[in-house]
C-alpha cells in the first residue's frame, strides 16, 4: 500500500514513487543520480523522498551506477597531528565536490596497508588517496590491484618509485637543506641528523647511508639528502657518527642524541625530522644538563602550537598540511571525473619558522 513502510521501517523507492505519482524507474533514476528525469518530475520525487524520510542505499546505488561518491583515504596514523591536518584538507575539498571520505590507518605497517586497500576495493570507492609505506617493487601489488579494478590512486606525503602515479608532496629535500643551511650560517659544523635509516650500526660510507635510505620511506630519504646537500655546499665532511640509526621511536632518538652528545667532538646542533625526534632530542638534552640554544641549537620538522610555546620557542619547518590534503583530493577528483592522470609529482612549498632555538655554537672554552 502507498505510504506503508518496508519491514525494516524504512521507506522504499516504490513508496517514494507512489507518493510522487511517478513510475518506480523515474524515482530510481532521480534518487540514484543517473539517467534523465525532467526537472518537474525530479522535484516531485525529491519532495516525496523528503516527506517520507527516504535515504538512499549508497552501496546499492554504487552497484547500479558504478559511482559511490566516496573516496578512500589510507594514512599512517589519523591520530598524528600531521595526518589529521592532511585529512581535514582532503575532507574539505571532497565535501565541496559532493564526495564523502572513508579513512583507514595503517601505522606504517605494509600488511595493514594491503588489508586497508582491499577493504576500500570491496567498498567500491571511486578513488584512493594513499600515504604508502611501500618502498620497493615487491610492495605495490595492492596498489596495482586497485588500479586494475579501475580505481585511481593518488599518493600523498610520499612517493613510491616503483609505481607511476600522481603524488602530492612537500619539498622535503629543499626544506631539509634550508634548515641545515640555517644552522651552518650560525656557525655550526657538527650537526646531528635525527632520525635516519633504521640500521643497527652507522654505515661506513655516505653511499651506504643513501642506499639504506632508499629502502626506507621516501620522505626520510629526501630529508637525509637535503641534510647532505647542505653539508656538501658548505664543504663540511660527512660524519656517520652524527646520523641517528635504529628504530624510529622517541626512546631511540633520546639514546642516539645522548650518544652524539658524548662524542669527543660532540654535536653543537641537531636537525630533527619528525615530532618524536624533536621530543626525544629535547629529553636527551635535559638529561645531559644541557640547554637549547646555549649549548645545543635545534631545528625540527612539523611546526605546531606546542613548538611556539616551548622555552625556548623552537625553530621549525611548517608543512602546508591542509593544502597537501586538499590538493591530493582535487587531483584524484579530477581523475574520477574523467581527466587523464598526469603521473607527476605535485610539490608544495614548506616554510621555515624562525624562533629562538638556534644560536652560534658555544666557544671551546665555555
């Protein structure tokens, strides 16, 4: 009967059609967003749907139209302020174009990333934005599986050398170079890099260090290359003892900075490439009874509100996180809308925020 509810208590398309006085096919085309419906009939159907409280089944609609109006997003950790900012940019840009977002975290675990990708394929998302933990050719079968299903993929924050995709990133190498150049300009020559490749022992050569970095996340390798670029430009010899090794966790950063501080010719400045690297380094300084910047200068990555209220306020690299996410969504939505993938690196500029954590190195007699 017209007006009678389905067994689940929800109005059906047939009930909306009866209320609007149109055929079921017309109601289905209107509510599914496909095919032609005259403006007059469309208005009647939408008014009837609103009156009855009809809500379209998105999965059924995607199966009939091939479009779900949903983007899948895979990030390392949605609780990380960096990825939270990126996600806000993705969500804002997607919502402006009528798309929802489905977000999954992987905690930099490739198996979790593969499982998340399979979930999004099963959910029939229209495209995927991926901050991938993949580093080699053998790591990308899940990405190719999505592409084979006709689901475009855009990388965000880091590139993957073994797949030819659009990637939206920041100028990691140049940002690191500018940060280290700032320390060099203040007179520093013993500059620690926190953190580096997860190796048990420092590599004997610069080439070995870069080879190890190439087996790690793209962002880590780019920041290490920027550090080495600045040293080269200033003709400062590379010292492997000044590069952190081991697991990339705050506790390890504390241990490695303490080691650098105990060297006969200790570090006088630190360049920290992640938030946890900064906090680990500050903990090591406090334990050693040293202060910043009187004894040790410091520059970190990922500016935040807490960095500005530290004592001293920290000089930091500010990443355009909202713009990063928004750009990734725009690139993907253009492809979903029919544009050809450009398969290029879309690079955004970061900014060095100068505060009070950099000073000339202490004199040898201090």
